C-alpha cells in the first residue's frame, strides 16, 4: 500500500525543499514529487500539453484540474517507493475533491496526512522574490499566486481537519528544525 503525504504551503514556504531533504534522507522508502516540478518537466519536453501548462504557470494561474490530477496519480502509481510526498497539492477545493474521489476508488493508496508549512505572507514574498527562479517570480505574479493559494485555504484546512489528517508546522524557523519536525511526524505515521 502506498502511503501518501500532501505538503501544502504558500509560495516560498519551503515545502519543496523540506520534502526534497526528507526524501534524500530516506531514499530507500520515500519518493518526493513537486506538483510544480512535474508540470515544469512537461513544459520542458516542448509538447503541446507542455505549452498549455506553460500558459497557465507563466501567469500564476492554476493548471486545469484534469492535467494536474492525471500527472499526480500517474506519479504515485509509477513510483517504486511506498511512501510518497507530494508538495504543492491540493491548491483548490476542486483538486481536493477530485483527489478524494480518486483515493476512494484506489484502496491501495492511503492519505496519511496533509502537512501545512505555515509562513507569513511577508516571509513568503521575501523568499520568492529573493530566489527569482524564472518568469513566474516577480511581485505581480507573486501577489496572484498568493491570492490563488489563500482563497481556498480555509476550506482545504477544514476538510482535512475533519478527516483528522491535517498537521500544521511553523515554517518561519530554520530549515533543519522544520525538516526534523516534518520527518519525525512522517515516520510516526509509517
């Protein structure tokens, strides 16, 4: 059975870095997929699908539901590891509901926890604009990405809280502290 951990947080919260470190430290059992990276890989391939994805990413908009869900489910099913960390998902109530339906139909995948890395908007902005990885790392796009992240957040938190799988972690601390807490929590669930 695949044990699934979703890691959510504002742009710049450190969720991808945290998950990468945990996967590296536990490479024998843990696989990590960043929703953003999975989608950017498709863009790099130069396919028609990649061009469609790019048109959304470059404007800080959500990639259509079917594309994201297919990408994630395919990554989970094709993974050779039993513990899967996916960061940056879900980012909307629609994504959350679609994943919930898929999990209902796939008893071989169990959602163990949704880990939210909590940072202030100010911290998120400083980190994103400080790293400036690409065309999507500027103030205007950041504001849009933050708005897209915050709008469904309360509903997503409530949904997973009611399922008893939401875990919040303070993302304002040093990376080692955050990673250690997250890793310890994940190991307690597997």
